[in-house]
């Protein structure tokens, strides 16, 4: 499992346990997706960040 998958899994587990993601959480995910060139997912995560 790569670092992007690990980061996403941790995000999902965090939310399932009732934790609220903050800007640092989204920054980590956006950085991971940038590093693997997943631009469409970067856009989605950035949009979600704006909703928080």
C-alpha cells in the first residue's frame, strides 16, 4: 500500500471515529495526491477543504 492509500485510509478512520479534519489534514492529503499527479483528486480535496 502506497502513502496516498495510507493517508486516505487514516482520513477515513479518523472521520469514522468522530474526529473533524482540519486544514492540516487536508494539506497532507492534497500534497500526497499532488506527488502522484492525481490532479482531479487534488481539486476534490481542495473543494472539501473550503467546506470545512
